[in-house]
C-alpha cells in the first residue's frame, strides 16, 4: 500500500506527542512492506528530503512566516500542498492520513484534488485542552470538526477521546476507531551510569529524583505537582524535582516554585535531547503525570518502558493505560495532596515500587508496541479502501 502521512511536527521538530507518534507509525508501516511517505515542515539543519528507516520524508520550506500562530498555520498549509504535489509525482498514494487540525487544509485539498481517501487521527481537541472562550479557539474547534467531517475514518487513541469527539462533534461511533498509542521500548534497552546522569542534573546519590516530562501548558497540571512539593519534601527531605519541557506557562510555573520556598529543589531544564531524556527517565525514582486533560498520555508508556514507577492523574486516556496498584498509582486530578500521597506511596515501599515497575514494563512490551499500532491502522486503511 502507498501511504502518505501528513503532520506539521516530525523529528527533530518535537512539540508534543504527535511527532513521536508519526515517526513510530511510519517506521512500523514501512516494515510491513508498505511504501510510506511523510510530508512535514522544514527544520533548521535538516535536509528537505531524506530516507529514514525505509520510508521517505519530504520537508516543505515555509517561505513566508508570521508571528501569529494561526496565521502561520494557514500559511504553512499552502506550502505543504506544494510539497504534497511534489511527493505525489514520485508516489501515487492510495490514501492520505493527516494528524490533527493543523494540516487539515492541505490534507482536505489534496483529498479532493486527487480523489483519494482521507484518514484523520485526532490526538486532542481544543474543547478538551482549554475550552472555547475566544474567536481563535472557536476557529480551531471548527477546523477540528471539518477534519473529522471530511475524513472517511477518524482514529483516536483512547475510548475517552472517542466519547469526547463523538459527543462534541456529533460523529457516529462507527466512523471512529480507537487505536492506542505505542512506544519504542527498545530505545530504553541501553546501559547508563545512573549516578553520573543524576549528578549531571544536580541530584546527589542519596537524593530522590521525581520527574515530570511534558509541555508547560495548563492541561498538564504542573502547578499541582509544584504545590505538592512541600508535602513530599516534608516526608522525604532528600527529594529533588526535575521538570523537563517548554511552554508558555514556564515563567508562571517558575514563579510558583519561587513562592513555595522550595525553589532549590526544582530544576526546570527546558527542552533536552532524546538521548538525555531517555537516560534521565531511566535514572528517575518516580515519574509524575499530573494532567488535568490527557487524551492518551504517551509519557506514561515511556516511564513504564524505562522501568520507572508512574504516579498519574486518573483522567482521560491515562485512566485506560494505567492499572492502579498494578502498573502505576492514580492520583486525583488538580489535587496536590493526592499527588503527594502517590509519590510517598512509591518512595516509602521499595517492594511496592518493584512490583509496579515489573508489571508496567511487561504491559508496555506486550500491549503497546508500534507494530500493534501499525497492524490496527492497516485494518482501518483496508476497510476504507474496500479491501477488508
């Protein structure tokens, strides 16, 4: 099958989970002997065209920019359309698979121009992320509805997300397929010097490392982790907290940390390389995911694959990925005391910690591989093309 995956982010452009999702899906689809092409945006220092893991990557040069993100999104779709046309000259696609609303204009135009089926994966919604409260949010909401409307099939990563988009966009349940995210577990099968990694991030040998990884935006709930720090440090004075990621809330979160009198315990690293992130994750004592909205929560899989116990809010897709007291610990969303309790539960009982790590590791390896994601996605493709 000849497949085009269209995404605004793709490594090394990593903004959220879409980038890793598209890479993992493309790699596994290509291993199944499909001809896979990824069309995405350019990135400094990266070639406009390259072949990776048996699939092709076309990167569109966005020749006109704009400081307003929405205006820029519509501009880059124009250039993505041109890149799609170039790629289509080389490969006569059977279908096009878009990821989120940001590439909907180019994907829908190409669908109608070439009379090819369109598949859309919705990774989250504006309604769920931040609510509809201004003209921009209503416009994004409309773009998401349009992408779903134009698609032959819509894929989401959790039953929670399916309920959300079917209810909000009035979609038939038959149009929506649930395919969980995957994780490349093998990339965590490396040897590291845990002590050296921890020391490089300012964590001494006797200290406990509590890790957060994600965008610094409201839906990730980082402020509730910061509010939980006084409780956790009261029980574990040797606790240190590392917050990995970037986002427009960073300055506010650093201000909250300053107000807590615990700033010396907290390290905001910003964005770090994948290699450093893998090593840091494997070196953590606990990973905390305090989200208030999470359609799936791929970072939970990454924590489990790295052999780290996970404490997470019982929301959205996280509530489907984690089994409480077996593969992780649930905390109440927006509740610093509950988050603190979860971290204390893990740190205070080494046997319990080892139980969570063992079960989480086994679950990720058996249920959340990219091979399984690709196989389920191929089933969707075949049904759309009348082959299944």
